[in-house]
C-alpha cells in the first residue's frame, strides 16, 4: 500500500515507526514500518550455519556482525529513499529461529558454542522428558538440550546462570532484561495456557529429576521470565544502541517488545493468532501452525504444542528440512549455465524451474526424493542424507524432477499434518503461506494446498515474513488501546482491506501428492527393515 512520501518522512522524523529484526536460518532481515504498519525500509545480511565438531552453530561474531550489517543496510535504505538519518524509532522488536541452547555463566560468558534448532543430538533426553511429562518434547527444544547435557555429564552445566534462545540473547544484550515472549518461551519449556507461564507441575518434575546432581540452580532460576505480546520488555540501553548501530546515530531509550521466535512472528505476519486459523512458513525449515479450539487428546511425537504471541495454544508440525536440497539442485543448474557462458538471474532461474514443475505428473512419475540435509525427527532420521532415487521405468524429465523436489520439501510436514487432521479432527478454515517457497506466484502455494488439502492464502506482505511480524508486535506494544487484544489489533489496524490470493486444492494434485507420500513412506519402511536385518 503506497503512501505519500511526506507522510512517511513525518513518521520517521517523529518516531512513529517500529523496527523488526529477525534472525532467519540464512538471512537476518530488518524491516521498518510506518504508523500504518506498511514496510517503508528494509535491510538484510546473508549468513549460514556452520557444522563444527558435528554441531550446527553460529558464532557470536556471526551474530553481531550480521545484526549490525542488517541494521546498517536498513538505515542506508532510509537515507536513500527519504534522505533522512535514522536517529530514533518508536519501538523495536527482535526475533529469531526458535529453540536451541545458549547457556551463560555468572560472568555472562557463553559456556559452549550456540547449539541451534537444527541439531538432532538430544534424542535420549527428549524421549525421557516425553515420558516424564506425557508431553512432546522435540529434540530442538532448549530443555531437551539442557537435559541431554546433564545426561552427557557435561562439565559446564553446573555453571549455568542463564539459559535462553537466540532472540532472548539479543534482547538481553540490547535491554539488559532477561525476559522472553511466550511464543519463544514455549519452545524452551512447556507453557501452561491458563497461566501463560512455564507449566509449574512440569517445572517441579524436572527439578526433582535432576535433584541428585546438586546443581546450584533450580530451573526457574536460569530460564527467562515469560511475557505476552503487548507487555513492555524494557528499553534500548546506551550500550545496546551502540552495538546495534555502530555509526552511533541511534538514540537509547526506545521501548522494546518481548522477543519472539519465528513461529510467533509468522503468526503475526499472516494474521493467524485466532482459533481455526493457521499458517505455514516454508524456507530452510518448514513449520505449520494451527491455533487450537481445545487441547489435543494425547501427546504425539510429531506434533509440538507452542503458543501464539499472546499465549493461545497452537499445534505445530516442525520439520528441520525444506528447501535446502531444492536450492542445492537449483545451484547445480546455475553452475551448468555459468559453465556454458550464460549470465544467470537467480530469481528468473527459480521461477522458471518452479513453473516447470507444474507441468509434471501429479504423482511425479515415480521419482522420489528425501531433502534431509539434517536429521528429521518427524520421520525418525537422526542425521541428514539428501537422496534422490528413481526406478528404471520412472518418467525422468525436468518437470517431474522439479515437482519431486517441491513435494519432498513438504513431505515430512504432510505426514505430521495428516495426524492433526485425521486423528485429532482439527478444523482449519485456511492456511496462510509465507516464506521463500511461496515467492514464485502460485507454485509453492498450490503444492502446499495439495499437501494439506486446505485452501492456502498468500498476502501481498508475505514476502516480508517474520521481520515484519516482529515489527507489528513492537507497534502493538506501543500503540494498542486499553484492553485491545492482539487479534483485534491485527484485524482492524493491520490487515483490514489488505488483499490476498487464495488457491483451493486441486483434487488431482491432492490425489497425486497422496500417491507420492504412499511411495515415500513405503520406501522408508523398506529401508528401515533392511537396516534392522544388518
């Protein structure tokens, strides 16, 4: 939605803006919005995780260099578009990939390298905690990492004084506050939706479980305080301002909203915080979230229970792998073109290949692919092994090849969502799609609709993603009226009048995807049986 440039300048000059910065898996993005929630400037920094000592991680230097570069890029965009220096902002929010393990000692030193969500090395701990709590504890959750470190006898555990997520770490360094938004906190430890705080019964069970270790801490001592959307989570300190804006222009004292995870910001960015709504975020990883009308009948290993930014219960299917393998194949085609002396436009290449997939057979012609760059707990794989296979009589052509990899990107997600729909009979009116998979118009959207057998809508703002979502949460904190809920704020002040494009599932696509999944799961079962006989 376009606005008069002079009105935008007034918003910038009068600090009627909000800034959201989100740490994605491959990109850190900063989005500045105006008083009407429109994105008016953005910046980004590309980064990538490292596999060091068999642990997926980012270094502290990676984190700070990336944050500062993304902010500087956004501030430069403000200067370029509006000829203004950015010195003050109405409110700020930080978000990041959820889960993981950042443990600090009393000197605020990181005790072990950051263990990201992508690691699948906590299976023993996750299994024991599932049994203890009767609640699904995925391997990537912070409590699983903590308990696995205890089971491993890791020396650093006794020295922990603070345990948080990447978003929680940035927020702490920016404000001095050891707090966390309830959505991100729900990926550290189970949340009680009634209290919107850590489940006290489970906290006590965990403390009793590790009591014999005689650690100098109890669980609540080291976890961040939980806040819900709209609460004030501190202000940008002088030191924080200097670390964020190395030019020194940004003022201290800016209100900061509770830090959130990428699940919560995705819900905000797609207006999916009320019951019977859901959204799917598809990029390096993929997750689908459905806001529940009631609690599930039992715990499922494939389904996580997290919350919206305002504390409502959400069922989430989270898969570690989505587009990494697909992107690698597109990179191979780029290399071929460059070898042939062609100039490559990556946006055009992605669009061409994605649209080519739509010409393929609905069941991919007998081709199969597993896009597992890293372990995939939903389907029981501990380590990544990307794999493409075909039988001699399969219909091996470019269209089927690309369709196979698009299906594969969502296959594990579909397996989890089928449990939600078929066993729990959860009702869902539509899914809101956002993330890199949906950038090529109509392609990822139609594949997702076939996977879930539910209409999928993409808004005009879908490409802004979670950075826009956390900016909206910052604006909500600053601008909400007395008693105004997050759902009401988003409906009436952000998404009212916004256009989106909805694609309903094509029955032939649904049937084709189901056939693909039948072959996909059958092949996994054969492989497992073969391994067990060795």
